[in-house]
C-alpha cells in the first residue's frame, strides 16, 4: 500500500512539474503578420477589400504597431459605407509602395488572455497624394470634425491562436502559434479621439462609435520583414 501511495505521489509530482504554462498572449502577438483571411459579420469574404496591395503588420514588445493596416482600420470604423468610392482613394493616401507605413498601438493583460485593446492611428502617409480628411468627406463627416489624424481605439477585441501546443512527450518543446485571429464583436467597444495643440486627447465625434463593423481577421506569422512582404506584393 505504501509503495502504491508513494508511486501515486511521485506521478502527480512529475506531471505537475512538467506542466507547461501557456505563453503570454503579448509574447505570442509579437512579430510580423500578414492578413490571410477576413470576413464580415455575415461571413462574407472581404480580404480583397482591405488589402492595398497587402495587409501586413509588425507588433513589437513596446506595444507598437507598424504596417499597411489603414484600409483595414478604415473598414472597421466605417463599414462598407461608400466603400467603392473610398477604396479608390487608398493608393493616393497611403504610400505603402515606398514603405511609408501607418502606426498604432496594442495593449494586452498579463499572462494568457482572450481579449486585447487595439488603437489605430489613421492619417495619410503619401506626400502630396491627399489628406485623411478626403476620406472623411466621402463618409459625410461634418466640417468641424475633419481632422488629419484620428485615433480609433477598440477595447475587448477577441484574440485567439489556433494550432497545436507542444507536448512534454514530443521532441518539439516549443509552442508553435503561427496563426492569430482578431474578432470585433458586440462585446467590443470603440473610443475615438484626436489630439489638440498641447498633445492632449480630445473626444472625436465625427462618426458614431457603435457603427463599427463586426468582423473576423486571420493573420499568419511571417519570417520576412514587412518591407520585403510589401515589395513582393507590388
């Protein structure tokens, strides 16, 4: 009986010591990602509508975001309203061919979590190609809100990393997470701001926050740099 007891204790201790803590979500998010699938709230494919010519982002350990995400962000904020007309402006306003990227930030809790906060900084990047307010005018934003830079923050964006987790009995001890999914759901909330001359955030009421487009965005992790990915898709 004592032998069985001690064997049982030893087994429990072994498995407890070998249990692998899940990798923190912030760590999993870091790296270069290419958008490889996008669907709206009805499941319709919208990937081709948000890629000019490719949607790629770099997420860094200091919560930074750099990439070609402005068309996607515009779609999230305004939905498919007047999208045909707006999409015709994208290459004029966002000069991704010359690697003039947009920026933003992301914020995530400690450990393994299932949601995060995302902030898009929307402004034109092309020199002489137009300004951000050109798009706002198409959407019918009132003159008093035609800012050249608007910060669109979304809280409680659902995030997941589907795929195989490493087993303690396999030779591969690394947790592979090469697919990342963002979902803008009814639980997501939007907060829109611009900055005044002193750099303080001011509420931007140019567009109703509740009208943001629900959708699902699937990213694939890439080993290439974002410059190389854009160049390969020109």
